[in-house]
């Protein structure tokens, strides 16, 4: 079946503009995650959605960042008033959730965001 | 001090070599230890995971965890050019927050034919 897909694959924007990044998880996966990967850095957890539970937003770096998820499907990550330090690859992952010891996270290819 | 430290390399080895990749960590609450492989311009994919201390083997790959030293390793035997990628260690707590992974920076590995 299809994996996690993200769009756009690349986005170049000007400082101060808003951007919206989209993630389509694997069908049947109830959990969805957003990560940020800056150049030369590891992945940073941003936000976690699980079913109808309140999302874990503890990794969002500022109030310029927000994310939504429609049911158990598509998610969008919005960055308002973009800054140059927001330039990074934004990765989305999805997984089953529940009582498993580890819920393998399947990653999409990412959106490469460049803020000029 | 970062929670997870990983030497970014780069690491270059000849085909057939044994490769050793390592991470150290500071948070003793970590119970799950994972290795992800990331090819250029792709998302990471899970290679192996272990729970608590011990070894785990899967084909040419062996993962080791030493919780007493807060040190984890991934060994690749008979390395192949197709193993050329960035290898990321990741860790999480057990229980309700086991979904929240903390990653190392990744080590860029090149296996030369």
C-alpha cells in the first residue's frame, strides 16, 4: 500500500509569509507525528495526534506553529510569519497506536522549507 | 548537554568492513532504543529496536544497549555500498509517552565499493 505522503516536497517562501504543509498518513494508522530536521541536527518532535484525544503539542517551538488533523486522516502544519530559522525539513510520520510496546513510526519523505 | 549525543561523522569505509555506530545518552528514563536509516532526500526508516539492555541481531546488523553506561551501538557486518546512508539513533521512555522519540544528530556513512 501507499506510504506516508507529504506535500509540497519543496517550499521556498519569503520571511514573514505563512506556509501550510500537508501530510497524508498510511490508511488505518491512528497516530500521526510531526518532526523538524534542521541541517546537521537530529529530528525534533513537534506534535502528536492520536485519534480523538487532545494532541501533544509540547514540541511546538513557538505560537507561530500550529497543526490540525481531520479525524484519522490528513494533517496540516501551519507556520505563521515565517522566520529564517524555520528553514528545515519537516517530516511527518504515522503509526498504529495502542498497547504495543513500540509503535513503529513510518515517515514520509518530508517537506524542505526554505525561508529567504 | 543534549539528551542524546551522536558523532555525526562522516564515516567512510571500504566494502566488506565492519562498521560501528554509537550513541550516548543522559536520561536514565529511556527504555526503548532504536536505529533508523535515512537515505538522502528520504524519510527515516526503522532498522532495529531493543528494549532495555541487551543485544539484538538481524542479519548483518547487531544492536547493543548498555544501560549502565548509557551507551548504545549498531554494528554492520560485511558492509555494502547500499548501506551508505545516515544512521540515526532514537530513544523513548516506556509507558504512555513512548511515542515521543528523542533522536541523535545522525552519522553519515559511506561504504566505498
